[in-house]
C-alpha cells in the first residue's frame, strides 16, 4: 500500500494531484488549466508540431486539445501556421508571449522540484525520475 492507495494507479493519481497542487497557484494566477499548461510545456520543448502530435504528447483527447488550443490562441500564447511542405497541414507553435509565460511557470515549477529534491534527497529524487520513466516506457 502506497500513501493509503492499494494500487499503482491510485498511488500515481494521488501523486499527480499532489504535484499539480504545487503549480495550482502559478497556473491560476496565469489563468491556465493543467491541460493547457501541459500543451504549452510540450510546445516549449517540441517547437512547431501538429495538433494530433500535441494532443498525444499532452495526453489529451483531440477534441479537448483543440478546445484548449483555441483558448490559448485567443490569448496570443500560441499560433497556427500552414506547414511549408504541405499547406494543408497546420502546425501549432508557441508565441513570444507564450514562451515568456512558460518561462515564468517553469521557474515556479523548478522551485517546487528543488523543494521535493531537498525533502527526499538527491539520490531518491533521481531514482524517482528513473522509475517514473521506466513505468512510462513499460506501460506505454
């Protein structure tokens, strides 16, 4: 049993909810949902990508990703452009304003990670990341 959860699913969900609470204030202050943050965070790493790729990386159903992308585009945080190799294909990218917002939230995310690392120790923190990556690779 992990933290009162009898299953791995329960433990992972509980850990995720607890971790997202660390970012709630930063996201709320910037009027972002966790799903929108996931999309912006992925765009900051991947650069321009298709909506279906972004939805998959953000672990969102395509319809939800499209709805969130519309809201982010209205705020000027992302842009849509036609792909140079195929004008019918639309790519999503992070705007300058979006990149600035990501940097600000990432700074707060980094502080939360540092707090966790100091609470559990650097070695256990590294092991946690390794194990979570292993779970993601094994299940995915």
